[in-house]
């Protein structure tokens, strides 16, 4: 396996072992686990996968990122598309380093809740994609 393939595999699996190239050595994590960079990753992927993709579960909502938080809890909100001042249907926030994630709201309690949790955990870990 070439070093470029190893690099790609390490980037995709973040903390997985690099089998084949460096058997027995653990991949170095280059993913910043602090709250702000974690929520930046989550926001970018959520925007792409949930809101811009035409996902029917999020069609009635739009993304409202609140990443510059003075409370030390950057967050993203899913707010009603035509009433952005209304209460959010979803809040995903992080705090600390390494980030401790929390998600709550009607969307997390509904049919899409488990999918939201899986997506957020995957993106927070450094992986991307829908």
C-alpha cells in the first residue's frame, strides 16, 4: 500500500490502525477535538448533508450556526425555515477540550434522532460525508 493510500486511510479512519503499511503502529490523530473546531466540522457537514442536499427530514428547517459563543459552547441550531426567530427544533452544542457534545430538541426526540446522533458523532470524530 502506498504512503498516499495510507494517508488517505488514516484521514478517513482518524484513530484506526494503519493495517498494511505500518502494522502495529497507531495512526496519529490530526483532528482538533476542542469544542469550536468540532462544531465547525459538524456545522459544515450538517449544512451539506442535511440542509443543502434536499433531505426531506430537514426541508422545513434551516441552519443557524452560533459558533462564536462567549459561553464557550459553540452550537448549531435547526430553526423553522420561514420563522427563524422561533424556538429551534434542534440544538447541537459542544463544550471543552476534548469536546463534550450535547444534542436536544424535537428533532432529536423524533424519528430522525438516531440518525442525527450518528451523523454528529461521525463528523465530530473527523469523518465527513453524508
